[in-house]
C-alpha cells in the first residue's frame, strides 16, 4: 500500500510499504477514505518529537470503511463506516472507566511505557505519533490496523460526507474539550492563542455555547480575518501589539478574560534565551504562549491547554499563577467521551467543522501538503488527503 513515511526532519515521502495485518483478535483493518494533516503532525515533521524513527507512518486523523475484522470483534463489521479516535484506549481499565481515555494504562507498550512505569502509568498509545506513544502506524495511508476495535471505532451515518465527520477523530473533540475545560458558557469572555485548526474550532464551539467575547491571537492575518468573519472573533496580531495588553484593554474593568485557551503549545516563538535552550535541548518547550495566556486571563480565571507541550518550560511564572488564583486544565483529548454529543451537533447544523478546510489533495501529494501547511502558504488552514 501507499503511506506517508518519515525520513528525517522536513523529509516525508509517500512510499510503498507492506499492507497491515491483524495482530490481535480485537483488531480491524480499515480502508482509509479520508485523512488529514494535523498541527501536531508538524511537531513530528520538524523533528521535534523524540523516538520518531525513519519509516514511521504518520497520521492520527482518519476515517474509512472496515475491511477486515479480528475473531473477537463484535462492535463493528466489514463494510461499516467509522471514524477512528486518535487516542487508542481499551475501554476497560481504571482510566477508561472514568472517561480518561487518553490515560489508558494498557495500550502503550512503546519506550514511553518503559520511561514512565516506575512513577506513573504511561499515556495511552496514539496513532502515528512516535514510539513514545506506542509506535502504532498512522492513518495517512491506504489501509491501517486499528487495535481495540470493540471500543475505538465510532460509526457515522452514511448521509454525512467524510468532510463533515472526519474531524471527530481529533481536532473537533480537542477543541470541545478545550472550551469545556475553560468553562465557557453564555456570556463568557475567552481568548484563544493560536488560529490554527484547533484554535478556529475552539472559536466555533465557544460561539455555539454563547460566549460574549472571543479574542483570537495569531500573526497570520488571513487566519485572523477568517476567525473574525466566520466566528465573530476579535483578531489580535501579536507581531503588532502585546496581545495580553490588547485583550485586557477590551475587557470589562480591564480585568482580563474569564478563560484563555493555549492552542499553540511548545513551539511558540519565545525569547532568544528560550530558542537557544531548546536548540541545545536543555529545555523542552517555549513558555511564550503560556506566559501570554496567564497575563491575559483575569484573577480566578482558567487556562485551558490543548496545545502540545514537551519537557520543562523556561520561565514558568508560578508566582503569578498563584497570585492570580488560576486554574490550569490540560492534556490529550479523551476523544471517545465526546463523540456522540459532537455528532449530534453536526447533524443538527450547530457545528460545521469542514468549513476550515482549504486544501483537498490526493495521498500521493501528501509531502507537498505538509510543506504548504507548515509554511502557511496559499492561505492554508487545513489539508485533507484522500488515498
């Protein structure tokens, strides 16, 4: 089959690789009908995530049709149309039973498990996201093996096109978890740092929930304009102003927003010191976006972090967080938990996640898709691929 594989930083290629095979009795083989390039994939593409190896197949946003089922699979059958959550969870461990699927303690058997087992259970395995997260081949391919198929695959109605439901695999539930972690309700004020796909869908979810003010921070004017036109967000270009100051000036009493979402993560543009430290691998992450979030939120507010962080952060302002009485909520998305509700919102027309798509490409052109998305060329917001 054809699959998008890693060959080093900014070197991905569509290669011919062996077809996946059933390995466990509760596996399925999925024929992929649509997949997407995620902002998290760019961390891998840039060589920023440890334990990413040559030949690894990327892709954690995908859906398709069940091609083959293992002997113990009862939840789906050949021919079913399903979306696959990017988190691989068993459904029966302590964490899964408490709706914390991203903490599933049974699915990650990669180096991440060995590194963490002495202190805490490792995170769940993820599709196509380094051997720290299980080394499970991803879905930017013609076919993919899906483990734990009695719990993961989510059936979607044939009346909805792939584009409407594809993002149930990751970015829509990630955005939804971000706004629910931020306690967004009718009348809330919210700032979103990062106008990438998760930031934009966070704005969509916040608007649906009745937020009174939504600020969105980025330095790509075309993305900011889209957020303003589509979701009524107030654009803030951090290249032109201090974003936190600009947000505070526009909130009641100059107190700051009720909550803020950091949809940027560890690759935010930081100080020269941070750049040097991360280049030398003395620090794991830039804290620039997080410091801005902490500045923009009011006392007693919430900082919700769907953006990926890796390793320690230079200059985390713990004293400021304590003084302001902030609540932090973060982590990988517990995708399975949100899917029924989000599908209902899509069916009712409350959410149209496909609106952010700008580029539709064949899997054969995936390397070009990565380049366009990474460089923000052609006013790219989101790339989807079809095998």
